[in-house]
C-alpha cells in the first residue's frame, strides 16, 4: 500500500503546526494527561504507588503507532487500544481510572486547539507587520484606486495594502477574544456529571472538583464549561474554524487584488531564485503564490461548512458522529490557514511594484479620476449638482469612446470640459485640478500611518511575532 | 403579477426585526442620514440654507416605493433613483454633496446590522432565561443520559437543559464582543481616502475628519475603520452571520434532543390550543416547532456559505458583486435567527416532561447505568480494572441479549454479577449500587444552579430581556 | 407591519418563474390536485356526487390568503387550514379522503419543481444561443489569451466566449438528464405504504395503484418512486439545486472574465439608455450586470449548502424539519438562477468589444506570446528543449524588467534573442514567428464553429428558446 | 518532522481507491502519458529515435518522491521538477514537446477522476445489493413507521430499508449518466487552441487533431471538450463531487435511522468480534459505524462547498488558484465516499433486528396506528370526515395523556372510542381494525419486491459488484 500523506501538512504547513497535530505528538500529550490525572488522584488521597507513576513516565515517549493500530484492529476502539498499549509498556493497569474516553480525548483535543490558536496568533501578528512594512514602503506611491475594476480616484499603494491589513486586524481581534474566552470541558465523566470521579473519592464532590481544577490548570485553560455533556459543544469548533477562515480573508482579498495588479503589470508577487513561471511561456511572472492563498481560502470555506455541519446537531449528551469529521477538519483547517499565513508573509516580503508602469496608468486616467473634484469645483462655482454631474459624465464618456475607437490618441477630457459653457470653470482651472489629482490622495498617507501605529501596538503585545520569518515555500 | 413575500420575514420573524429591514424603514434611515450630513456640513461652514434642510425634513417620511422603482428603471442605479426622488420631493438638489453611493449605503446598512444585533442580544438573553427557567423546573428530575443515543448514566433533565443553554451562552458571549467591537466604515468617499469631503472643505483634513466624527456619532458606533476602501470588508458580514449561526446552535441541539425524547415519550414540546398534530393521525403530538428550529439552523448554514462566498474576495477597493447577495443574506439571516429564537422561547415555555415514563425507563436501565459505579467499587475491592471491565461487559451484554430475545422479562444483571466469582462484590453490595444509581447524578443539580446563576448575571446586564415573551407562532 | 417582499422574486426573476412559485398559484394547483383525486376516486367506484365536485370546482379560484392565514393561526397546521378553507368555500367535506398532508404537498411541490425545471431548460438554451451569437460575432477577433491573468498566447474573443458557453452546455446536458429521470412520490399515504387508499377501496391493491397511476399522469411525470416514505428523499432536492448552481457556472466565469476585460478596456458589458455608472465618477462604465451575475452565483452556493443540509438527514419515514428550509430554498434557488440567466442574456446581447484597444495590447505582448513557437522552432533547429527554454526565459524576463523599469519603451525581445548564440535562429526567423503570432490562434475559429454547431442542435430540440428575449433588467 | 498521513486514506479508504490517488501511482500515470504522446508524435512523423522511447520506458517505474521534491524546492514548479526527474533518469530531453503543464496535469487528473468514478460505480451497486439483501431478510417484519419520530402507521422493516436503498439508487442513476457523459480536456495546448502541437507539425491541423484523438483514446474517454481553455471547467469537478455527496445520502439517512432504532433497541448495527462499545459502559452496543457514515456525509458536505468555491470562478483561460484546493478535494471526496460505502456494506451485513422488542412496541402503538383506518371506516359508516377526525384525535390524546401520567397501564383507546356515540362503529368493529393493523402494511412487501427487482437489474449490468465484500473496518 502506498502512503498517502496529508498534503496540506506536508506541502504547506510549518513544522510547529505539524508538531501540534502529529499522531506521535498527540499520544505523548495523552500520556502526559493520564500521568497528570494519576498524580492528582494520588495527591487527593488515592493509593497510587510511586513506582506505578514512574513506570508510566518511563514508557511515556515510547510511541509505536503500528502496535497501537494492531490493537485497534482487534478492539475497534481507538482509546481502548491506546490504554492497552500504554499499560502494556508500563506493566500496570492504573491509568484512566474514573475516566471515560471523552475525559481523555476531549481535553487533549481542546489542548491541541488552544495551542494551535496560540501558535496562529503571533504568526497572524507577523502578517500584520508584513502588511505594515509593505504599506510603509509604498505609503506615498500614487496609484489609481479601482472600483468595479475600473480606475476611480487616486489612492496610494500603501493605503491599499493598509486596507487589506486592516481587514486582517479585525480578524486578529476576534481571534484574540476567542483565545481569551475559549473554555475547556474538563474531567466531567461519561455524561458530564462527574459521577465517576466522585465515586472514586467516595462521593466527595469537593475532591472531584479539586481534581478537575488541577487538570484544567495542567492544561493551561482559563475558562471551563459548567454543564457540559459527554462532549463539549461542537459550535465551539465552529467558532474556532470560522475564526481561522476570517483570518484568511484579508490575505485572500489582498492576493486577489495583487493578481489583478499583476494583470496590469503594476506590481508582481516577485520571484524566488530558480523559480519557473510556466514551463511553456518563460516570460511570464505568474501570481502563483497569490493564487495559492486564494486556494487555501477556498479550502477553509469548505472547512467552515464541515464545522457548521457538526454544530447544533448534538444528540442528547453526545456521540461520535463528529469523530471522523473532526479528525479531518481540526488539523486541516489549521494547516490550511498556516499555509495561507506563510504564503502571505512570503508574498508581502517579495512583492514588487513597478512605479513607471503605475505612472503611465495614472497619466491615462488622471483626467477621469479628477472628475469628482471637478464636479465639486463646479458646484462651488454655482452649478447645480445634478446637471453638472450629467454634463461631466457625457463628456467623459465621449472622451473614453473616442479613445477606445482609436479616434483620439490622448485623453482630451480637459479640452472638452473647457469648451462646455454650462460648466462654470476655465481650462486653466480644470487643468489645475487634473495636475493636482495625482497629489489628491486625501487622507491615504495618514491612514497608512494610523494602520502602522495600530500594528505597532500589536507588536508590543506579541513580541514573539518579530522573529517570525517566512520559511521556504514550494 | 403575484406578490411573493419574504417567507422568513412574513411567517417567522418578529415585527421589531421586520421594521429594521423593511424598504420603507431603510429609506427613512437614509434620508435621516442625508439630513445629518447636511447639518454637519452646515455646522462646519458650508452654505446650506435653513429652508433647504427644512424642506428635506418635511419630505423625509413621504416614502413612495413605486415612484422610486420607476426612477430606477430609467437610471438603472438604485441610489441615484433615491436621490432624485428625495430631491424632487424637497424641491432642492443639495443632499449627497461630496458623497459617493457607498458613503450612504455602507453606513446605513451597517446601522441596520448594528441595530439588528442589538435587537438580537436581549432576545438571546431571554432564551437563556427560558433555558434557566426550564432547567430549574426539572433540576432534580433523574433521567438516563444517553451517549450514542443509548442510555449511559443518570443525569437530570435540568442538567440536560442547562447543557444546551450553556452552549448558547458561549454564543451570546461571542455576540457581546462582536457588538462591542463592530466598526463602521464612516464617510470615507469613493475609494476611502476622504478626498471628496476634503475638497468640499477646501482641502481641510481636520474638517473632513470632524464631519466623519459627527456622522459616526450620529450612527451610534463606537469603532471606526481606518484605511477602508469603497466598501467595508465583507469578512465583517461573515463575522456577523457566523455569529448568528452560532447563536442558533444551542437551540438546535436542544430541539434535536427534544425530538429524540419525544420519540421515547419522555417529553414533548407541548401544544398550543387548537393545534393539530397531523391531519391523518390525530393522536400524534409532533415536535413540529423543534423541527422548525432545526430548519432555521439549516437555513443559517446556507447563509454562512453565502457570507463566506463574499468574504476575502474583494477586488481592489470594491465593487457591487456582493450587492444582490447582501440584499438577501443580511436580512434573511436575521429573520431566520429571529424565528429560531422566537420558536425556542415558545418551546421552552410549553414543553412538558412525563416523569412516569421517565421513571419507567430508569427502572429498565438502572442496572446498566450503574455499571461504571460497580466497576469502580470492584476496582476499589481489589479487582484489576481491565479484567473487571471485561467481565461486567460480558454479563451486561448477555443480560441485554436475553432481554432482546424475549428470554427474560426483567433486567437480571445484578444476579449475574453476584454469581460471578471474579467480581469481588456481594449481591447486596451490587444491589445497593443499583438502588443508589437513580440518586447518583453527580454534580448535575449543582451544575444547574451554576448555569442559572450565570444566566441571572446576564439578566442583570440586559434587564430588557425580562419583558420578552414569545409571540404567537404559526 | 411593513411588507417585506422576496427580493429575488421581485427585483430579478421573470414573471413566468414568479407565477410558478406564488402563493396563489400554488393554492390553485393544490385545489386542482384535490379535485383530480376526487374524480379519480369517483371513477374507481367511490361515491362522490357530481354536485360535490362541481362545488369544489366552482370555489377553486377563490383564493383568499388572509382567510387561510387566520385559520392557520388557530390550527397551527398549514394544510389543515387550507383544507378547511376550501371545504368552507365549497360547502362540503369531501376532499383529502384517504390522503395525508404529504400526499398533497409533496406532489404539488414536485410539480412546481418540475415545471420550474422545464421553464429553465429553454431559457438556458437561449443563453447558449446568446453565447453562440456573440462567439460568432467575435470569431476571428484576435486577443491575448491569459493564464494567471497574464497574456499567454493568442486566441480569439469568439473562442473565449465559446469556452464559457461550452461550460454551460455541460450543465444543460445534466439538466436535461435530470428532467428526464426526475421521479415523483405519488399518492403513497402517511408513511408510503398506500394503506389509506387501499382501505378506501376495501383493501383493493389494484385500485389504489390505479388511483396512483392517474394522479402521476395528471401531474405529467414519467417516473415514480417505488418504496418512498412520508416524504420523497431530500437528496432529490439537492440534485435539482446543485444542477441550478451548475447552470450558473458558465455565466459566472464569463462574467468574471468580462469584468477583468473591462479593467483593461478590452470590452465592456455595454449600457442601456439612461443608465448611470456611478453617481460620483461619471466616466466609468462599470460591469454592474456582470457583478450581479457573480452575486447570483454566490447566492446559489449558499442554496447548495442549504439543500445539502437536508439531504441524507431523514429520520425514519420523515418529518418537517425540512419544511421551512424548502419554503426558502426551492423558490429562491430558481429565482436566483432565473435572474442570472436573464442578466446573462442581457450582457451577451449588449456587450461591446474594443478592437483598437485589443490590437494595442496585442502589439505589446506579441513577442512574448510567440515564445512557445520560438521554442518549438529552436528545438526543431537542434537546440535542447530545456536549455532553449531557459535561455528564452532569461531574455524574456530581462526584456520585461527593462520595460517595467522604464529603461526601454519598446518590447525588444526579438533583438535580444537574435543576439543569443545558443539559440540557433536568425533575427529574420524570429521576427517572422512574431509577425505570424497574431494569426497563430490555432484551432480557435474552428472551435467556435464546432460550438455553434452544437448549439444549433440544442436550438432544434428546444425551438421555444428562439423567442426568448431578455426583459428589462434593473 | 513527523509524518502526517491523510487520515481518510489511511483509516477508511480501500486499497483500490488509495492506489488511484497515491503520489507514486500518479507519477507512473504521467510517465505513461508522456510516453504515449512521444509514440503518437513519432507515428505522426516526428523524429523520435526508438532508443529514446526505450530509455523513458525503462525509467518509468523508478519513482523517487524525495528526489522530485528536492527539484521542486529549486524550481518551485511541480511539473517542471517531474520533467527534469524523468529526463535525468532517461538521459534524454524529449518528453513534453509541444505540451504545456496543463496538457499533462489536466488529462492525468481527469483520468484519475474517471477511474475513481468507475471504481465507485460497482461498489455503489454492491451497496444497493446489500440494501436489497437486508430488505429481503426483513421484508415482512412489521414495525411502526415513524413520522416526526413518533409511531404513525405500520410498515415493514424491509420496506424501510428499501426506502433508503431507493434513495441511493437515484444517486447511482445520476452517477451512471455522469460517467457516460464525462468529457476530457485533451491535448489542447497552453490556452486551448492547440497551437503548439500544430506548430510541431508545421501548422498541420489534421495531425494535431489526430494526435489529440490518439491521446483521448489512450485515456479511455468517450467525450471531449471542444473549446476548452488552459483548464477544463471546474464546474465539472463540482458535478463529480456533488454526485459523490448524493451517493452518500441514502446511506446517511439509513445510518441516522438505525441510530434512532438502536435508541429504542429495535435494531442495532451489530458487533464484530472483539469490539468494545465504550470503555466505561460495557453494556452499550453503540452505533459507532452508523455515526461514522454520518460523519463521512458531513465531510462530503464540506467538499461540495470547496468544489462550489472553484466552480464558476475562472479568470480568462485559467490559472492555479484551484490547484491546492483540487489536491485536497478530489482525492479526499473519493476517500470519504469510499469509506462511507465500505462502512455501509459492513453495517448492512452485520445489522441485527430484535423482533421481540419490535413486537412489544407494536402492541403499545397498535390502537394509535389504527386511527387512520378507524377514521376511514367511520367516514364509510357515515360520519363527517372533519368531525370524526376531531373526535378520534381527542380520545387518542386523552389515552396518551393518561398513559403518560401513569393513570392507565394499558392503551385503552378502543374502549374510549367504543363509548363515543358520535363514532358510528361498535367496539368489535374497532377492535377488529386494531387487530388487523399489524397486518395492514399496505403495499410494503410488494414495494420491497419491486426495489429488489430493480437492484437485480443493476447487478446484471455490473456483475463485478457481486464479488465486493466489505473489508475489515476499524
């Protein structure tokens, strides 16, 4: 049998993210969890010989996936198989006392989720910083803003980058509140009533609660569910995965727009050494990485649907109809986002703008881009807004039509408007507006500064973001 | 032509929610917005005669949808049509100065969203309170908790209700942070640079900023986007709609479980006077309202996909490829959630539990439900955990098989285990565990109390929730 | 209370589609169905006086939605309310005998679906024809094909249009097989066993079957489900709605690409008289209709999720958890597709190409677009493929970089390659390839012809498509 | 670095499916494709020495994934890396002439899709047969059909199974037409115009067409796209993946219903030797496999969203924004469906019904299930339908309420109705109806026969289905 790797993990995710979700890593996490429970039980008065704990600790890192799989083929129960394996290695049958499978798996999986979220957060901040760096670099580079994919008014490239960065910042804010309020299930027993732990402690509610406290603390959570059933509510997974999707939105809109700019040769995502654009058309500098960012985003859309499919569909205290789904969607959504962040970091650090091409485009569109200002001036000079609007529109369309038909070579809108008697502006006045247009980027630069200042604040709160560099992407 | 109503609005939503999204309501909102801009412009020094403002104010409430639609059929531009209509009514051409369509529509739509969220929040709290009330009523009613849809351990019905209520509380917490951080686009001009407003004020950045401040304040927002383009990021709509979906998860899981309980006659959603269960089978008391809650939830899943389809797909500074989608998904998702909340309120207030049927079920399952406790006792009495587990399992399966085959009439697990030599417990000891089982609901009641206390805290923060009663649902 | 209309129906759908889904239309359809059942029951021997049938027929078209809604508020059962209303109007209690609600609603809804599919099919063929017409018009207009949004090789605009038309043709083929195999539930009773009808006929299976035959024939279906339960399988709705989504794919890809072309001024979607592009920037000719097509497509994606949410989730013989979902998703998905088809027809009939602008672009890219042919020639002249590929790539990138940096004004790739010794081609040979490039559109024109011929075949099978003109879109 | 396997492939999919999608398998497929092109080019007159072909054939099976990955890390272009690897192994640079990357990848991936569909089809037929076998076994086992999850009318377990089998049969029919009409892209060059192949053959259209013919034939396709661009339309992937989802609907509804039945102990999915239901509650026989089927179905819902996200979003002639998505969604959707089919086969072969428990339930519900027949009899005996309906309903509800309140121990509806004067039936008449009820399963058994006959027809068309046995599932 051929091995089929998880393509998202193998090709696109970072090592740190892979480690959180690897089979071996999870098994070690589980064993640490069992040992922590064992110790807590001992501390709270149960008879657990030191030698038993030592034996389990000694066996903890001996992970043999094949052996576990062989056991599971017999038991057809994955947790049972892993208990048997660990007990066989340790030579004792002491772990998992007063626990049900979900006491183990729910908590360990929530730990994986939390750690993955905590891994994502500074990396997202690093992307914000990369947006800010790029926005600063291009703070004053005037470019035609486009609406409906058509030149509309001047802006700056820096402001455009800040715009997408700000979209991501909104998502970071959501992520931050999610991490802060993410609650863990805890050691709640088969159906959430803590019965088994209470029984272990002779019905002592306080001891069962103390045990739960220690475990939650061991896991590093700050919030706990109160009245949970066998499983924690799957809408919590939806909360997580929809937050991951939201994190990829700013990068995805940015990537889409860079693909559009590349089509006009205004900018490109740059090249790493040795990269080949296309095997057949060597001159092309293709936005492959940007397209990939959009691809991750589309994958995450599907993950949102998967998570939504589980949320709000709990039968009684729970079952495992979510199991295979969560095996796929929890790691894969983190891998996909991880790949999207990594790729965005790369693109933002390598992207190139072409000021000469941008300037050429500006010259072509300046008279049109100035029309709203001309309209304002005309209104200030006494024209009725609606009539002036209509006149400017007519002349602009005529100018465009002639250009498109090859009748004119140059944009002659200024002359047309100067000849129009119902527009109370002279040619000089109109020309002055047009010449100013390239400088009339309004508050664009100030907005870049505002965005960068906000990012700096994030940087202070997440200093570890500073050291994050994009790895080598495929 | 037949009128086709919005079925979600007409059949299921409350009047308050319909008012937020009605065409007339939105037009009045827009006109108020234009007038607010006009006044702010005047205050900041523009020449706007008092008579002009008065004329617009006088015309504000004269909403003639047909006239607007006639204009739009000519202009093929909806905002233009509404400007023309309002100006024709007022007899002036002064509104919308220095504004682009999106300065109007984005802000007014965000205002609708914010108001709808603020409408949803106390209604959600009212649902939490209804969960708490029901949980309190059934705090101590012992019922077999089920995992894999099979009886597992005793719990209480109150705890089960608290479990679903707690799922919803997580979503309320998310909703609360969303409302707190929801940022508005503001008066940012055609591409977000504030150019046109600056031009109006002779390039005065400070005045443009002051104008924006006044408008944001007028709208009642506390946060503002900084570097936005023509449109606010559509991932913000996703944030909203995924939060609405998440709000429906607790109710949906609850509804699913009540449908399951109704199948066992343990509980029903109750009947309103005059209701007919089924035209052909009159004895049936069907969970139609619960099924409807699940239906709303499925609709919201589709809305999440629609919103996800817009998010992260911005081209440059924006366009209207999102327009028709948002016309559908923004109101409809709020209508669907509104209907879900309304229906949940009704079900929670009308639901009936059948203690006699529940008790009958408990008697059947008690010996099985006690097995984990028996296992604990056996381990405490010296048995190896794995062997004892295996023995109990074998006898339990045999007892079940004989019951299922009609070989036994009564659950005889206690006798079987008493005869088993390798279980170091006497028949009396085992029987005592079984008799205790119904009382062994662990921390269930305490969890109900904890949930109710948390809900009380929500009630204090949202006192208006107290007065919300479910309307008459169809 | 404000009326909230179904925005998709009111703004975008055609009258024919609205009529299929209107409340009044459906009630008349139901009443015709009841009368048909009544007549069939009489024909098969039941005692149904002629006067009774006449009374129902007389009352058939008296549709009073308010009265029905008042009844439903009492009964909380919509079918019951409609039975009562019809019986009150007729003065008899004879309809719905031996029927359950779903005998009525399932069949009538399937009839709506079938009629809507039959309505969509010729309209889709009309869109194919519009693609073919446009492809024919631009059959030989050479344009730079783009991959990664960058010019790649010459093609013709006609071929590009045929490409999107062909995508839609695949969906039409699926639609056609769907209509051919779409099966109806039939008169199968409360749980699908036909018990009630058999009871009506004294247990006579043959008469119950004959009744079912007549009804299926009355509905106009050719296939019937055999072992259906209370409801027909909801995966059949998914089949329908996913087919509608698929139909919108070709139009959506086309619309996306026309938006891209408009950004380069190569083409536009054209203008209807009086249309305003943008209230603030009068020169802009925005792709608003194309953006709307993409919007409908995004809506349909959400409908696919809704339909998928119902499919495969049947509990036993069925319930009404699907009810509210289907009330929304069945009509709305047809309205959205209807709007998409209507808009696509309009765009295809109004779109304009700008040959002068296209020619200008071709001149810029010709040398690059010729590189694959140059590579072929170089290989034929003895160069190793990989080395030649690398050399051409290097020179092409250098040429591009200098153009982008403003170092060169003209594309000088021919000179660079001519100077390269390791490329065994003379300048004349290379220049000849470049001059040929614009003519080297391969089989593009032949593919247009092939596509048009295939469309002609569809036109023969659906002659009614010829008369379909786009209505006035907003 | 830990290896992260594709969990769907490793844990759930069959070996045959894994082989289609493995990296090694795909590389061999590609190399065979290149060699086929080389031979066809030679046959059509190009100079390709026999030794070159021999060298490539000799190297064909030497697949070294690490080496290829090392190359890709340099070139950042996966096809380029695989060309280099194959050429290095063969010691020639002759493959991929006149081809673009997509000439290779599109066709090879479509081949994988077609083979996977062809693999799925007989396996789906095997599932139909398993439904038929189970339906036959339980053809006459009377069970209470449920609507709204409440007992409604008698049916047979066989009919219920046939119902879900028929849902799947609808999907098989769609799959069959999909396989029959699935078209391949063919060797169409960089943008679909066949330019490069024509150039290779000196502009000879006929030779390029002949080459394409040979390749399409080599791939085993019967249909071909005509006017395709760089990529085949991604709505074709949606067609495939939505068909896979539809195939899982019947199994998923069946699994859901078996989970419901297990909750009532009417049936279970059975046990394999050594299986453990739950580590803590040994008596439980959990529907883990059924829950897993539902899980696969939820995953496929997400895959539908992913595929829908790509469909209708083509920019110009195409790009690679779909690449990472298709790397995930194509294999994973097939793996998920494969797992669902495999699990369904297992469940259908192992499931157990408990006739004694079913009989006990029937006795409880018989009087209620008979009400529709009693109503019919009452109407035949002269009662007005609406009044009789209301009376029966009232008595039935009273009977239920007393049972639920513990006031009665037995279902006494017959006595209540006998005492009701307005129901023109004697106690004996009513009791006779009730006693008949269990036999009154209408056409249920005949419907089973009809379903089985239809399945037999499928078996004749797909004889290979007969040999398919479920493997050992985890």
